[in-house]
């Protein structure tokens, strides 16, 4: 595919984009340059969309989910987080098994297939009150309680858990794998600079990229389908964004387990330390997402959350092939000010741009159809019988979303 050169200055970038659209690696230098406002946006988007079409065709997927914030108590203090609480805060919680089941049962009635567990990181490590709550529930650690909650979802509903559980060691990953269709941990950024005083991760010991990458490395060794991604606009540079994407690509090349990469934009909120920090513009989001597609290649599942961008349909121009989890029941507890689009609106927006919207499980079709060694043996048959020949949720199972 050949793109027109709009000026002599852009000739090298146009050639790099032409090569990238054909499936050849985009250099680090070109990727950084493409994130600059002066680089030709139309050529970048055209290359990313062409590469997406080459690898994914015109099917855009999403996962119909319920959001289960098992606990918002957390030992970290990130500059952009409105989710975490300390024990004793009236808005802090640890969900009981009964509360988990109540949401799960309603989600099943609405045709949800994913139970997304999101939680604060090891609050028992710093808060005696958190340890006491866990003891009353019969557990020593939050991750032990998480495993039991995932098992309960599988026992009492047709939904599949997907746990975003923070830092985990190999024993934790081994314990959680049999009760999760897939798992995840956002890298956010591979730059340790963001841990420095005044940076967004200064008060968050678990956000050190070396620790997060270690979790992702072990998950790859254990063949766990894994979700990760970037949080952009928190103070990272263009170079750091590109290096983070290259780091994720290298992980996937080693283990083949990165099932999706999310490009998520920072949202300012009045209660966070970074409340006056500027949010990424739509153009920044488009550029970063398109560069991610070109770096990660045609086969990677690339996602951007539709509830965090007002004109979210434009993200399709940047090469995404997935909208992520969208809930007809629960709010986005990480970004509570940003409601999910209604599923009918999501379908209309997707189809208006020439794509077909399909529902998926929390594990992607290629792991169900072609890489079955990545499925937990305990769930493999249940997963396979929940999808059609394309590895997606059968169309008749999603008909009620149009009602």
C-alpha cells in the first residue's frame, strides 16, 4: 500500500509508514517522530487502519462484563487514582461473597460473559484493619480471597472471571490460573522516572515497571492469556511511550501470551492529586493508538476504552479492533464519571464506520481456536462450548442487546 507524500519533509515518514502498513517493523525513531504534532496524522491513521484490516478484517469485538471491585483498599497512592481508599473511609469496602453473587446473578441475566475483578493491591501489607477484615472472611491475603471469589463465580454462574489483581508471584498466578479465563496487569509505563518525587507513581511501590514486568514474564512462562497496556498522559514522554510499547512487544515475542494491549487515556478528577494535570487530547490518543498498532503488528488485539473519549468512533481510524469490556449493569469504578456507551449505541457507531460488532469472551478467539495450550485445563471445555466457529459468543446469545 503506497501513501502520497505531502511534503519533502515528510518523505522519510511516509516511506516508514508504507513499510509498516505492509507488516514491516516501524523503527523506534520513526515511532517517536510520529507522535509529534507536526507529523502527518492522516498518513499515520491510514497506515494503522490498513494494518488492522490486514490482520483483523472488519470485525470489532467487545466483552460484555460486570465490574466487580472486590476491594478498593490499597497500599499504593497513585497521583491519578480516585478508586483507592484507606480503611475507615466511609467509601472504602471489601465486597462480601453475597454481594459478589448478587451482581453476578444480575449480570448473567443480562447476557454478560465476563466477571472483571479489579482490586487494590495487598492492603493487608500495610493496614491491620484490612488484615482483620480478611480474617473474618477466613483468609490471610487479598489474593487468597480473590481466588475464592473467582471460584464462586464459576460455580454459581455462566460467567468467566478475568482478574486484574496487581502484583503477583508465581504461586499466586498458579493459584489463580485455574479459575480465570484470562488475567491482566496494566504496565502503564516502562519508565522508572515516573516513580521519582513529584511523579504519578511516587507513592506506589507496586507501580515500579521492573516489578510489573516480572509478573508479566512469569505469566508468559505459565502460558496465561494476559492483558496489559499503557496509561497515557500521566507525565511520560513520547520516547517513554514508544519504549513501553516495544517492551510489551518483546514480552509477547518471547511467550506469545499478550492477548490484548489497551491504550487508555488519563482523566482528571477533582479529588485526585493530579486534578490540574492536562488530559491527553483526542489527537494524542489517536497518534498513540496508531503507533501502537504499527509497533505491535497486525495480529495483536488493540483496545481503547470507548467511555473515556467523547468522539470514540474516531478510535477506529487509529487501528483498534476491540472496545474492551462494556457493562450493561455496573459502572466503571476506576473512572466513575465516564459511563459506558449503551450497547446499541456502540453497535451503531461501529457499524456506521463499516465494521461488524461481535461479542467475545474475556479470552480472545485465537487462544480458544489456535493456542489451546494457553487455556486453563479446568476451563478449556467450558470455554470452547461457549463460542461459535469463530471463537466468539454466538450471535443468538447476544440478540437481547438490541431489545
